C-alpha cells in the first residue's frame, strides 16, 4: 500500500522521520508515494531535502506552514 507522509516540523524528530521514510522507500520501493516536510522556516527542510537527495537519490517536497492555527494545516 502506498502512503503519503506529511511531517510537520523539521527539528530533530522531523528530520529523523523524513530520513527514515526515505530509507524505507529506498529499500522497499512503492512504500511512500510522497514525503512532505512542512515547517515555519525553510532552512531545515531544505537541508533535509538535500541530505535525502545525496544519500537516497530521491526528492521530497517541502512546504511552508505555520502550525500555530489548525486552519493553516
């Protein structure tokens, strides 16, 4: 079953979650149709995306979101 992963936050836990999902996808293709990292600032998601590109040859989507209000998510 293909799933989509939306990780809100790009701190330590968010980075590990996205990287682990990319690793799983590399070992079991088709597990995730899309990996998305959303954060208030784009600096960390960009670093995560670059790391995943280099290590797993996969692109992830990054988005800006202010998760302080549920209407923004």
